[in-house]
C-alpha cells in the first residue's frame, strides 16, 4: 500500500479532514476540486469543515472518485456481540 493512506471517518468533521488532506495531497484548490467534481466551492468548504449535514451520498461518492479515493464501510462491532 505504498503511497496510500487510510483515514477513519466516524463523523462529518473526520470526513472533512480526510477530504481536505486528500485534496491538499493532490495539489488542488477547493475551487479546482469543486469544478472537477461538478459541485460548488461553497459545498466543498462545507464538507471540509464538517458542517454540511444532510450530505447527498452520491455527491460525496463523486467527490471521492474525483480525488481517486473511496469510501469503505466496516463493521466495528466486536466479534462476540450479537
């Protein structure tokens, strides 16, 4: 996994931090990412700040795809939990 990083985003602020880090790692401005993803710069700002409640999953997925990133859902429940 050389060159790849994993970010655990268990909240909107953590998701925003991950998006901001990915965008920065790719040398993109918020405006460039917004244009490439087909969203407004204000939307990217809101996502990165973790304040955008009611995010449309399709837009988040498209934004992550634009960043060559993906979303993974993991079961964090302990193995012995029923």
